[in-house]
């Protein structure tokens, strides 16, 4: 039986109406370099929270300096690792679960790349922190991608590698795995079926056409996915509030792509208020 604390925190993360998750990640600066769109970070956080996401994923320093005005309004997922522009396939451990408890996080998350020479070390790190999270009653989220150097380039989009990634997370006690979308609902349904855990997708590089993202999210939910954890497609938009509100319409309200696009266009013609 799960700790009561873990059950309470998981219920904070997952939308009470739909049981799904709409999270937004703002942890990209350390991983990918400085983005002007994330400057100033306080303003972007304010605009994102105004849309009503279920949770925000961020590192401890940004949380400590910028999250306070939004405590209790949206869930807080503490990112415990990061890669970098110079080591894009290696997630370094940057904090531990006891710090997440001190900061009041609702969950912890950790990155993990499979299919590379350092997979054993990254899986070991994930297994350790998943054990820490369980001991403290915190939900464990992992960002697991099959992009290691042992997977041939022409085989990296094979759905079986994505399925391996999410199953590895479940084997190590991860509650929710964030991974790449396989490109169509048929193969993604196989990914979902490969694990007893919950699966959400990253936004990735699906282009800048917001309608394509709406279709992807619709297909993910239709295939059995639990939701999304998006970053750039949200905060790179001049109106992050509108983007979050539109995604909510699909994930929590079962809106169609057409309805959601109409809602989005209407919101984009309204001023941003936070």
C-alpha cells in the first residue's frame, strides 16, 4: 500500500476532474543554454500559472526565488538532475529528495538517457532516487529518452526503444514517465501498454505549428497517455496563458482539435493578464 503522503501528493498533481496531467517545464536553461523567451523567468512563470497548469517542473533555485507567489495554485515538481549543452545525453544529479521535502515539492523528477554507454550509471542513479522518493512519500517522475549512442541513428524512432525506456522506469519504481511521442497513436498505444506506470509526452521538436501540437496531445490522450509535460511550445509563445488554457481543453475537457484551435485563436486576440 502506498504511503498516504504519496497518495495525497499524487492527487495534487493529477487533475481531479480528468485524472490527467498538464505540466509545464521551465528547467531548460541549464540543459540547453539561455533562452531569451525565458527572460525574465518570473514573468514567464506568472503567465504560465495564469493558464492553470497542474504542475510546473523547475530546479531548486528558480523555485526558491520565483515560485513563492504561486505556492498552492499549481503543483511543484523539483527537477533533481540536468544535462547540458556540452553533455546532451548525460543527466547529472544536482539535488536529493530531502531537499525536495524542505522546499515543499509535490513530486521529484530525474532525467535518464537509455541506449548509451553510460546507461548503467544513469539507471543506477534513477533507481537510488526513486527509492528515496518512495521512502519520503513523494511521487517519482522520470524523463527517459532512448537517444544513447548505442542505438543506430536510423533506428532511434523505433517505438520499441520508447517502450523500453518507459518500462525501465516502471521497473525502477517510477510513477510517471515522460518520454518522446512515437509519431502516431497506434505505436504510442503500444508504448502505454508496455508499462503499468503512467506515461506523459514531451513537446520535443514538433515544429512551431500549434495545431500540430493540439493534434499530438489529442492523439496521446486517445492512445492512453496520461498527459503532457511541455516546455518550449508554451513559454516560447507570446501568450503562454493561452497555450496552457488550450491544452487544458483537450486534456481535461476532452475538447476536439478544431474546438481547441478556435479557443486558442480567441485567447490570442485577448490581452495577457496575470
